[in-house]
C-alpha cells in the first residue's frame, strides 16, 4: 500500500520509519508462527513530501492508495476531487481534529477518513499548564533578565494557583488530564461540555453553563474541537463575562478565538494574560522558519506586541511519547483500511470518521 505523507518533518520521518519497521517485524513474526491475522495485509510504504497537501500538490498523489496529513493540510472539496481522480481511497489524519477536511465531500467520493483520537493526552495537558505557569510567574522574562545580570523582581509578580477557579471547556481526554493536574494544584475547577463525563462527575467535577463558567473563572482553558457551533466561542460577549484580569489559554484550535476581540480586551486591560499554542491562520506560519521573512499577518504581529501574551507554535503535541503513539495509531488506521480485521474500528486505537 503506497501512502503519500504530506507536511513531513524530519522528526516525523524518523518516528514513522521506526514504527513501520517495528510493525513489519511483528507481522513477519506472526506469519512465521502461522498467525492468521498477519496474512493478506499489504506492507505500507510512505513517500514523504515536506510541503502541505493542497489542490495544487494533490496532483502528486497519482498512483498512491492513501494520503497521510496533518492539521494544516487543506482537504477542501477541490482538493478531495483531485485526490479522488488520482485514485486516493483513504485519508489518514495524524492528529485528533478534522476541521480541515470536508467530510461530506469525502463521503460523497467514497474516500474514507481516519484520525488519531487520543495520543498521550497528558502531553497537551502538560503544555497547557506550562503556558499557565509561565504567564503567571513570568519565568520567560526572569530567564532573560538573569542572563543579562538583572535580578530585579519588579514586574514579575504572579499569583498563587491554589484555590483559584479554572474553567475547562471540553472534557475529552485532554480536558480530563488538565482537570486532574489542576486538582493537584488545589484549583477549583468548573467545566462545560455538551456531553458531560459521568466519571468526572462522580469524582466531584462540577459542570456548569458557559455563562457561569466565564463569569466565575480566573483562568479559562479551551480543550474542545472546532465546529460550526464552537467557531469564535471566545468573542466580545464571552470575554465581557470574564472577570477583569482573567487568563485565557488555547491549546486546541485557533478558530475557537476571535483574535480581534482578544486584542481589544488586552488593550483595555480586561484580559490579563493570553497563552496560545494555536492560531486561526497558523497554516501560513507554523511549522516553518520565518525568521528571515517579513510576516504579513498584522493581527498575529499585534498579538506578539503585548507583554502578557505568550505564543508557542503548535508544539503542545510535541513529545517523544506522543509522536510514537501518533505513528502507531496512524499505522493501525491504515492497516484497518487495508483490510486487517484484527483491528476494531472506533476503539481507543482506531477511529474512522467516514
């Protein structure tokens, strides 16, 4: 089975090659032992393309069976029709979100789509806390001061997380991990999710309305998918409900936030801190070196001017453990697509959307 792997980075090639080799050895061993499930499953070979998948680059997919894509690859209707004409039958997302895929068109064209619904949720949860703690205690500023021999503490005043109320929007696997870490800090946690988790409720987690969460939370952190309903969930109205000086954290999807409303709230002082690992128009910036370029996105550049804004380039997922799990689960998804009946669709490991 030939797979075109787009937006490939050297570290991904290393991890996927290791995972594929490990899988090949395991299947060879099973065949040697006459294990039935190992029969008839074709080997998977990747061709790594460093550029994004778009309608233009989709022309490269002639002769491939599937594509493997990431968060900023463009799988709109135009791209999907070109993939269909090239003979692509499956799209393997190596991420949890699938807002960049026109699912209806994929279904219409009989192109199946899979994703990685859960990969080391603690990885993104820990990055969320890193943003909170760095913004609060200003360790990034302290580091630069000390490097210059400046040990003055003025301007580095933070607050104690213990007993603070944190609003967690989205209580999937990542949200749950964030909640448990926050509980360890002694925070009071409020949650919102259209589908409350019963296990969390039994553990004493309080679910409330969005309005109540916004109005009571010192910190609001987003861990929900980007849908038509959640698009610009953080806007002028929702920010107005937050206490003055509140902290906003987003390690989920950039489109959850209306950037201009956030900028206005930062200028007025209503928002005290903003930590972002994602950005609505990040596909033009993130995962590439633009240090020698003049960045044309004025909104992004304006965000960077605020001393109380911290932006990381979508690195919340970026740990050895998470990359390894992403590779393993993506390979399992491709094996399922190829007809490996030993894998169960829609479990924690394999999930096909359409």
